[in-house]
C-alpha cells in the first residue's frame, strides 16, 4: 500500500471515529438533565476517548512498523480501543434507532399541527431514560468482557480432553495420547510467564505425541527468539511435529529484497529445529509401536485465495501410502472440505487451526457461536464427514485484537481408542 493511500485511509478512519465520538457524547449529554451528572459524564467520556486514541495510535504503529514484540501496556491500550469502539457502536445503534423514532414523531406532530391550523410549531421529544439505561447496560457487557479478555483471557489456557474411537486404529496405539496446539503467534505475546504456564500444562498431560498446525509467528521469524528455550521444553515420547501456516511465510511484511524474505524463511526452519519441532512440509513421518505403524502427514498451508495454496497431499503421502491409520496436519480447515475429503486416500483425523474461533464468541454446553462461523463452516471443535474427522483448534496465541472473549486459548488432548466391533 502506498504512503498516499495509507494517509487517506487513516484520514477516513479518524473522521469516522471522531464522528462516532461526537454523536455518542452529544446523545449522552442530551439524555442527562442534572448538571453535576453531566460534568461527571463529560470527564469520564473524555478520559475514555483519550485512552481510545492512544490505543489507536499503538494499533496504527503495529500495522505500519510490525514490531517483533509488543509490550503489555501498549497492548492494553489497543485492547481498550477495540473494547471502547464496540461499546460506542452498540450505543449508536440504540440512540440512532431512538432518533429515527423521534424524527417520525416530530414529523407526525408537524403535519398534525398544520392540518389542525395550529401552525408548524412543534416540540422535539426528549430522549427516553429507559432507552439510555438499556443501551448503557447492554453496551457495558461486551465492553467489560473485552477488557477482561485483554488483561487475562488471552492467556486463560483451556485443556480440552476427548476420546476418539477408530475401527482401524492399530492395537498397539490403544490409549495413545496426542496433544494438538495451533496458532502460537509469538509476535503478539507481551508476557513470558503465561506462555511458560501454557507449556507446563501441555507437559503435564504426558503426551505420546505433540502436533502443532502452523502460524508460529505473525510476520517475522525473529519473533519466536525470546521463546525458543521455552518451547524447547515441550516433551512427548514420540516427538513434536509441526507444519506451516499462512503467517509463517512472511507474506504480510515488506522486505528489502527477495533474498531477505528467503533468509527469514530459512531462519524459521532453523528455529523450529532448535525447538525440537520436526517440520513436515508436504512430508510424512511414521510412528511405530510393537511393529505397528501410524502415519503423521503434514502439508503446507492451503486456503481460499488470497491465502497460500501450497499444500500437496500427494507429496505428503509418498512412501507412506499403505499405512492403515493416518493423521494429517493442515493449517487451514478450508483444505479439509475443498481437497482432503475428495482425495482418494482416507485420512482418519485431520488437525487444523487458523480461525482462532475469531477470539470472540459464546461457548456453553449445547451451544457454540462465533461470527467466524459465517466464513468458516468448520471453525472450532470436532467435525465428521465421510467417516473422516476434522478437529479445528481455537489457537494457543492471539492476533489483531490482543485478547479473547468466550473463545479461550486451547490445548487439545486426544486419547485414541480402537472401536470394539
């Protein structure tokens, strides 16, 4: 994007934000009659607006400069900006709906006075206290939830354990424990202690195998440097396997030269090796127990354009086509429905990530919802088609909005069992 276009877009965004702030401020002020309350409201709102624009400044800085590692306080301001934006947006919906009703009421009164010969004199109806209070109450719910998601929720790791049954699981792999993580996004972390706690939670599960399905970094391979020694501590009896996500290729950053971008990619391979991750780029690995085998297959990223489409199932299968039980790692769940299900080779379990569950949604027993479901039909959890399973991990890290609301960072633990026929 050119500097001129970036400046114009920045001007448009700022104009919209200023218009929103002016409208909400005016609407709130007009709905309160007591002068003391108005003064209190003005001060509180101006503090919120100021903090929001500080957050917008940091967000703009992240977008343009793409720093290797953010700090906690700037991330907190960015999170406040998003939270306050949603708060104002919901208030605007309520106030705008009321203003439309007031306009109709005013027009009706105006027409009625003219018909009755009373002249065009009309009185603008005041704002309803009930509307203001309802709007403030409902807007406060996501606002407070998002603030929690920024301060604590983004590191509130949840361990999801589930038992999966397969008819063709080799008997030697009965009770085999696999940990699945995805979307680390190390370039978003602003604290180290929570990451260490997440790694400890993984190791406490005593996994036989750990699978990581891509997006180790946001833009630059050097983002993972502060955490190499931490992720090196991941421990599984049969190793840690990984594959690439769309962010790992460095496509979202401007490089000085093609050589610099290629060097960045080589650095990513080097760091994965240092951490003990065996990267499967359209490759496979065989896990053996008591002479019986399980195949682990990894493909590069494949998603709907403009995401890279480098995943090559046929290459990943070479040399291990005859293994009876197959686990495939593919970052983007789109690949499963578009390519994997129609492939002549049967994959018993596909592991994916990418969606993050949008880092925002509702999950309660019997109900699961996030706006991301309207883009990705398979967006979080377990899915089944044509006797093949897909699991979409909600992500270990976060991206963009520096928080999580309702969709928490996930560590998935699968316990494999043979179906008794």
